[in-house]
């Protein structure tokens, strides 16, 4: 089963469009009427849908780390610093994760981009 993504509202649309053009299953917070929702609610929603969150938001990183410490399940978060990665590299790395990754391997984990 491939990894499906839930894009935080702050992810630039060229990344989402690039992934969709490559056949990656992506749902955005905008598509899901979650713009302005608290990070905890977005993470709950992504988990409910079985999607891994992709974000550039430091607060989202903090929310998922708090859940790890508390033992609260979530579907996984992939975090990147926009100043440390290009759009093209994001698209390539996320496509690789979508195709080669297993959603179960990302459960309750925080991964970062770029892949090393």
C-alpha cells in the first residue's frame, strides 16, 4: 500500500501540484475545509483518513512530538524547513516515500526532509 499525504495549509501549491502530476495521492487542508484549524485537529483528521501529514510548520513538529511522548497514536508527520530544501527536492523525496514507503512504518513517527 502506498503512502497517502495530507498537506498542511502552509505547503506551497507547486509541491502539491507536482506530486499530483506524478500520481501521488495528496489531500490538502484546503481541499478538506481545514484551513485555520488547530494543528491537533488537522493531525487527528489526517490520522482518521490514514494519511501522513507533510508540513513546514514548526508548531506541527511540536504537536507530533508531544503525541509521541504521551503515547497518542497518529498517522505520521514528515517535516521540512523551507529554507533547507527546494520544491523539486520535496517533490522527489515525497514521491519516493509515497511509492516505496509503507504507511505502517510511518505511524507515530516524525521524519524530516531532505532524505539523506
